């Protein structure tokens, strides 16, 4: 009798085991790794290393280039930005994780806390309409503002202009992608704020982007931003309105890009600060591997919305010109040399602890991506 009962119990247990195995095993959620290996999609891993040496004739005692977060160290062989780019994509979902390191990270993420300082991008997206290509992404996102990003290999000049240094390089929040046609895309953003992973106030901000590809070689882009922010020169939270417009042209021999942008910032009472800039950059290919790049720009911030001068100047403005040589060592490696001059109507630069109106920098770089 007992033997029959035991045999029946054993049969039931074997049957349950077979049933569970055939329909999927129970996952122990107390363990960390609970991801199944049957998830369908594509994972790609890429890398990027941007190393440089910059020498500033004004010889800053701090070792930092004033007013810049990119290529900002003086007389030092170092890394501007190195990262690993991990992407996952499937029919209805996508994700991206880009941890980064370098002097750009140290300077630009100083306001972030803990390991958040090392996030270049980290986002998860859902396809809301596969037919229309509508996506909703959430997390730390790349910024659409101005014609340059932190990734130097993608740009005509090695160093960054004033324009991208004083708009967000990254955004934290939601991004809605809405293609209107094969040539026109609209993007809408709900954000923590002006380049903020850790929200600096209780308010949220909105941004928009209109991208128009007129031809395969010419792109136009218009962005806006509206939120409540602080000026660099005071602690008052006020409305900030910003807009930029830029073009990117990529030809077989000649390429060019130009950007204008401007903003308004409430600074308490009836006071409203403003800033604006304009730049133009061109590159001419001498051979398939060798090219030259020139730039001209102007940045004006009389009300210290974005920049507080390191001298006693009451407001900031500066011109900048640069000339660079670029050599494509391989399809994924580039050498660059650049000379750059800054000059202003005011003494906004320092040389030997004395206020001057000019500054000069020479930069050498090697960038490899894989």
C-alpha cells in the first residue's frame, strides 16, 4: 500500500517536472541574473578613444583652459573622452548604454553625483508605432542643441566652439520621435532641466527639435528650449528661453557647418539677461586622407547668463579663429593638429595672473574608434 502511494507521488512529481520544463522554468528572482538568453534582438558594442595634448600660451596656473570643458587641460598628455557604446535593438524596443571617462567628463559632469558622472548616454525606448516609426525614449539622452557634440571625430574641427560648450551636451528625461516624412523629423523633450541628470530644482523643462534633410548632403535643424534655470552669475531661478538654428553640409571635397543661437533669462524683478553666438566652420579635402579646417566665431554674454569672467570684466564676449590639419590614418583613426586664437574687446583672459584680451592654444590629437 505504502509502496503504491510512493510510486504515485513519484509519478506526479516527474509529471510536474516535465510540465514545468516544457513550459518554462520558474525564475528565482532572489538572484541578480534573471535575463533569459532567448531574447530576440541585436546587440552591438563599439568603442571610442580621443587622446590629446594642448598647450596654452597663457600658461594657466590651474592647468585648466578657462571657459571650456572639452580638451580643457593644459600641458598634459591625457584623454578627452573614452567610452564603450552598447546598443540593443529589436522590433519594438531599444536600449543604449554609454559609460564614459576623461577630462571632458571630469569638467562637464561636475554637478552630477556619484556614478552618474560617468553616463554619456543611458536610455530605453519603446516603438509606439512601427508603421510610422514613432519612438518614446527615456533616460540620459544626447542633446540636439547646436551643430557640435562631444564626439570630436564627427566634426570638422577638433576642438569645440563656444556654441556647444554653453548648451546641454546631454539631457535627462523623455524624448518622442515623430517622423513626418523621409526627410523631416520632429522631436519633443520633457526634461529635468538644462543639462541635468540630478534635477536642480522642482521644475521640468520642454524642448523641441525640427530636422529637415533638404538633400543627401544638406541638413537644417531648428531647436527650442523653455524652462526655469539659474544664471551662472546668480542664484535666482527664472524663465529661460533659448533657440538655435544650424546647417550641416557634407560634400565630396568641401564640407561646412554654421550655427546661430540666442537665449533670454529672467534674472529677478524686471531684469532679463541675454546671450547669443554665431559660428561658421569649413573643411577642404586636399586628398582622400588629408584635409584642412578653418573656423570663425563670436560669443556674447554681457549679462553673465552662461559665463562669469575669470577677471574683473563685467560680462563676457570673445571672438575665436582656428586653423587645423586633419589626417585620416585609417578608416577608424585620425590625427589632428590645431592652432586657435581667442581675442576680446574686454580683458576676459589671464596671462601671468594679469588680465589680457587674448589667448592662444595649440592642440594635437589622435582619435580611434572601433
